């Protein structure tokens, strides 16, 4: 009875040790989150925002990229790998069954006493998961799978945003090209006017040269912009999984965004944003790794059984059943050091999660503030463009009357041209900022699924 009591006490002590190890604080998941963002916005989630632009060509490009992009396919196969690793890990819950067949023949070199024998054995082995070590190994694989799935979703939304931004970069380049070509025609008309006045002796030769330089400036801008447009087309074709032929072209205007921002609240971002989800699952994986490493220091219990046939008569001749325990006794502190390493890896994962969390909120707050500033700048530029147009007309009329120098006309002309260019660039920046904001919020820009 005394021996049984000591044995039960030993098992209880082992069980207590098996369940006692350092863990992380789950409260960090919602660490010091405010109730709302700094910038006031509509508390509403705006899913599939790109569909609201009613641009079928953009949606077609996005679907093509989702099915053909090489980087996204690599992330998809990462999921398949992790799924197989989970299956492999879960196999530890089941017993192993091995069949062994051996045959031998013995004799001397004189040909005497030749004999042959064969052996067939069936071995069964099963490890008891008393401490939950095998369960922890399975949870590690499961968390790694969930992390990979979250990274795939992040890669998918990043691809969609990259395609959309490249698409609008091409539209911006085309709009600017149209503008530069119109400005070039305007500069040529000014040159013809100045040259005509020069031949009549009204204008000076310097005015003619300045007007000619204005033409060269516009031609230089057109050549430079064609290079930028080609690069944007190559980028989009690469995202679509195509050879960069440079033949894509998109002739349309940039959409003007007037709708309000729908962002939700900070606590929703944690559940919705894939990078935060991936980082959280990586943290949980490290926590289970610490538990697994700790339980490596504890005894493992197993049951094994075998059936053998040696006499070749098809009837089992021997059998065995064995219960065993294996426990580490001395390894120069290796297992303890492994547990400490796992603990420090867990602490690093905690900091990685917090870093990912707050980086996301920094990006969101930045994009929210930038959207507000860009829209204010857009309204100012509209007034600037109108004022520059009026200034150009006034300076032109005054020049024709001999009241101002031609340099005044050129300054007004350049101011008007720049205001037109800036207005187009601001329109594109507003769209790009909104796309980045939606992605950073973890809101699906479009929910089309990739084909397997």
C-alpha cells in the first residue's frame, strides 16, 4: 500500500510539472486600443469598394491577376504545404503498424547443412499523450496553417491593390499625355502669334525664342511621360502574369471620389486585418512550441505489441506486449536550454505582434489624415486652375496691347499648365490613398476568388 501511494504521488508530481510552464498574456491582443480613430469617419465597413467604381475593365484585370499571378500562386502552395504538415503532425495520435518480412539461407562451402528460414513480424506501437505533448505539436502545425492562410489573404489584397494602383497610374499617364499634347498645341499657337508679330516688327526676337523654348519644354515632358507610362504598363502586365509587351492601354478619365470614408473602429481591425491575424497565429504557435519543448523534459509512455511467424506455417508462433516509459536523465542542460530558447522566442513573438498591431494603426491614421489633406488640396487646386486660366487670358491681352513683357505671359502659362497637371496628379493620389487605406483596414477591395 505504501508503494502504491508513493507511485501515485510520483505521477501526480509529474502531471503538475507537465502543466506548469511560462505562458504569454492573452490580454495583449487588444492592448491599449482607443475606441475610435483620431480622424472622424463613418463607423461602417465598406466591403468590395472597387466595385462601386463601376469599372468592368479594372475588375477584369483583377480577376486575371488573381488567377495568373506567380507570387500569389506561391502563397497558395504554401497553404498546401502547411496542410500536409498538419496531416503529418496529426498522425502522431494514431498507432504505427509495421510489417517486416525477412528470409535467409545458411550453409558451408562444401554444400553441406544448407538451411533456410524466413520471418514475418507485425509490430504495433502507440505513444500515450498523457501530457498533451502530441496535442501541442498538432496545435503548432494548425497555427502555422492559419498563419499561412492569413498571409495568403494579405497577399491577395495586396495584389488587388497593386493592380488597381498600376491601372490608375496608366490612366493618369494618359490623361497627362493628353494634357501635354493640348498644351503643346497651345504653345505652337502662341509661337505662331509671336512670330507673326515679330515679322511685323511688333514683337522682339527674344519673345520668339522664348515661345519656341516653351514648345521644346512641352515636347520634353511628353517624351519623359511616355517612359513613365511604359513602365506602368510593364508593371501591370507583370502583375497579370503576362510577358511585358507594353501594349496595354487604358483610355478613360480618373474617377473623382466624393464618398465619405467608412473605416469601422480599432477593435474591428484586429479581427479583420490579415497581417494582424497572421502575427497573432504566429504568437500562438510559439506559445504551443514552448509547451511542447517543456513537455520534452517529461517521461513518455508507450505501448508496443508484435506478432511473429518463424516456422513458415502461416500461424503466429510468438507474440509480445510491452508497456514502456522513457525519460531523460542527463543531457548537460540541453532540454532546459531548449525550453528557455522557446520562451525567449515567445517573448519576441509578443513584440512582433505588438509591432505589427501598432504599425497598422500608424498606417491607418496616416492614410486617414492624408485623405483629408488631399481633398482639401484638390479643392484649392480647382480654384488655382481657374485663377491661373484667368491670369493667362489677362496677361495675353495685356501683352498684345504692349502693357507687359512676354515673360509675364510665359509665367502665367506655366502656372496654368502646372495647375492642370497637379489637379490630375491629386485625383490619382486620392484614389491611391483610398486603395491603400482600404487594404490597411483589412477590408476586401473585391471578394472574387482565385481558381485552384
